[in-house]
C-alpha cells in the first residue's frame, strides 16, 4: 500500500482547522511559546516503506511519549521485577493527578501517568546512567543523534510543582529509593527530548515488529514484553481518554503534552502525528483527528 498520498490528503484536509481550537500546553512556560498552527504526520512500515507530510520533520518536545522509552528501559533492566513497583490499570484520572496515590499507598496505577514514569525513572537511576541511557536508546532506534532540550527541562524544573508533589508523596510511602531531586532531574530531561514525527515513527518500529529493532532486527524487547507495552498503550497511553481513543481509533497510542501521539499497527507499521494544540485531556486535538482519519481510511485497527 502506498501511504504517501493518504498522509498528504489528511494534512490538507485538517490544515484549515489549524489554530482554530484547542490550547497549547501553558503550564510549562517553554511549551506555551510553541506556535499552535503546525501539523505533521509520518509512518514507517515493517517493510521499511516511509511516508510523511506536513511538519513531519520539525522537532518537537516529546513529553510523555518518553514514558514509552523509560518503560522499555525499565523492562530491559528489571524484567518482571519492574511490576513490583508499578501497576497496570488505567487511572481514569488526569495524568498528573495525586488522588489515587493516597488510597493506594503510593503505588502508581500504571507507567504512563506521571507518578508511574517517575517510579520507573527511580528504578533506572538505581540501575544505570538513566539520562545517558534514554538518549543512547533513542539515537540507536532512529539512526540519528537525539538530544535533550535544556530550556524545556529547566522550564519544567522551575514550574513542575505537581511532579515534585507526586515524587515526594511516593517517597513518603517508601516507594522511591533515590533522592527526589535526582529522579525528577532525569524525568524532566526525558520529557524535554526533541524529536520529529519521522524520527518517532522510525524509533517506535520495534513495537510493531514483536520487539525487534527497526533496522538491525536485534531484540530491543522480547516479543512478550513488546506485546505488553502495546497493551498498556491501548489501555493507559492517552490518560483519561484511553477509552475514547480505543473507540475512535482502535490502536495502541501514546501521547504527550507537546502535541505528539505515536500509534502502533501491530505487524504493519508505526506512525506519529503532531499538532501542539491540545484537548482538555492533554491529547493533541488535530493529532487525534488525523489518527481517526487514518484508521477510517485504511481500515487498520486492532479490532
Ligand atoms: N512533562 C509533562 C509533565 O510532567 C509530561 C506530561 C504529559 O506529556 N502528559 O507534566
């Protein structure tokens, strides 16, 4: 199947809506300055076909999409022992919510909400050079060097009061082994990573190939681990909107407040959309519409 004309059509159809609705994330000052009127889409198939349209090569802040890669590193470092530190249920509340942590004794519901990613990051800080490892993994997966955006990381560190609260709260339950400042420094840097849609479509390739590296074929994760990441993306990857995403799109997805969303069609392809203006749930408004158009037009869904 040739995807290039379809991606161009999706961008052309949605372009008139750019800047009309949704809000760029403003609680991180460095993100509030990103121009809203941008839209990109890119995909890479298991056979190596690539297609991309719109602002598909513009780097953006991957934000919570990084939680996919911290989870991947955590699964590799700890194996099944990771699940002693983190749950696997949808939270049904906002990605930065504190409410469940109190009644659930500081155990985060899943690795894709902030509390969960902070808990995984704590394990990585204990096990390896967490900040170096994620850049090495991503640069290797997409075949190009990937960097932190120090301005965004500093902006988050200066205003990330909820994340500081989440980390301290978990620490009070004995759930974090390391110094809160060290763990949050790694977490904020992970969120600040800049990548384009095309780089993310390439880098996530192991998730549609049973864990095999998109270029070398080496196992990034085992087949079982890759299947589990996809299951968690479907149930928890878009926060409180995961049910709506399954209903409208029907693919495992992971979003970030930078406006990016990655999606997996198992055994076929990975794709990434980006448009900075968000819905109240924290997911990209036009990115969601672009994914919906893609699955409606191609019939590619896991259902
Ligand atoms: N860096 C953001 C935060 O911690 C990530 C949230 C997101 O992308 N949903 O609040």
